[in-house]
């Protein structure tokens, strides 16, 4: 097992915690991580582009001219795709489905790989607890400065809180380079996007409980 120090919100080391190899000692598999990332991005994709076919375009109920005798080509509707203002042939539609399925165990394994990478590269910071006495962005920023004094610019940190806490969320949501999520919303994209990861001791215990099977 990997041992890491635990800190308080002042940035002071207050103890140690052992990280289970099952969650923080998993060897990386780039293909699996890539598959999990592609699946999450595809499942979050919004289908916005939509063109109307000939059946959706307004008008065109009346035959433009009679079938024969005019010397012109025959047409049944002015909403035909070959007419100006007509429907679009083979255009993008909102019925498109970009969803991708991924096995639950594979998705979890990819998350464990990301957690292991952060722990193995000393990019994991473990707090004994994370709480705010009031809604104060300045105080939240001071906590991050104490924990990561080397990051004065271009901060990149993901905070995973073990419980829903409005004071923590609203105090830190406007800070550039920092994102706060609850443990229930842990995902591969956020774990890979941010360089540093902050977890609480209770959060690590809950990860073991959530993924015990």
C-alpha cells in the first residue's frame, strides 16, 4: 500500500493514510482510459444541428403545375430538395444518436487508473477535512494557497468533496483553475483534466465503500 501524508486546511501535515492498491495502485492502460474518455464525451454530446426534410418544410401541398402540356419538367411539390426553399437531403437531424456503451467495470477501472496516476505522481493532496465556516471565496483561495504554495499562476486542481456542502461549493466555484465536485460525480474527464487532486480522508474511505464489489 502507498502511504501519503494528510494535511489540515492550513497546509500543515497532521498524519498519514494508507491508500489501497485496488484504487490507487492500478497500472495504467491507455487504451481503456481512451475508451472511457470517448464514451463519456459521446454520452454528454448534445445533438443541436437539425435540418428539415421535405416532409417538415412548410407549404408545398399544391402541385406547382399540371403534369403534362406545359413543356416543363414534372413536379409534385415545391418543397422538393431540388427546389429553393425545399427540404434538405441527408442533412443532420436531431434523431442522431451518439451514445456509446462501456462496461461498468471498465469505467470504474479507468477511474482507478486516473486516481493511481495522481497518487503515484505526488499530485494527490489528502485533507483531514474540508469545510467552510462561511461563504467566502477569499478564505477558500487561502486554503488552496496553503496546500499548493507553488501554484501562484495557472492553478489546476480538482476538489472532490465527500459530502454536499454549499459553503464549500459556492465559495470556490468562481476560482479560475479549480473545480469542485461531489464524490458521487467522480468521472474520468475531470480526473484527467486537472493536474492536482484534493480528497478528504472520509472521501477515500467512501471510495472504498462505493466500489467495494
